C-alpha cells in the first residue's frame, strides 16, 4: 500500500483529467505494475490518499469471507 499526503510545494500534481502519477520507485517498492488496477481510499480528515493494489484487496476479502463462513482459504 502507498500513502500519499498533500503538500503545497510537492513535486507531483493531480493532472487536468484527475490522474496522479506515481513515481516508478514507489510503484516498484510496492510491486505495482504500470496499468494495474488500484483501489484509492481518501482519508479526507487527515488529507491522505491510500493506494492499494486491487489484487491485494481481492486476496484480503477472500481471506475474510473464508474466515466468516469457516472454510479454509487455499489461495
């Protein structure tokens, strides 16, 4: 997961189409491939954006659902 905080003098800006470029070093650190689906969660009260790879969210949900219904998850 990546956590992004706003900064008035930061080097990266949200583009005119609402896109936020992620530096390659940050993507590599979190194993996020270019074009990979991501889940963005805004923590407005803290002025933060949390970025999760969609595959991580899917795995966590599968684990949770397996736990709730009492079935071992072999993923």
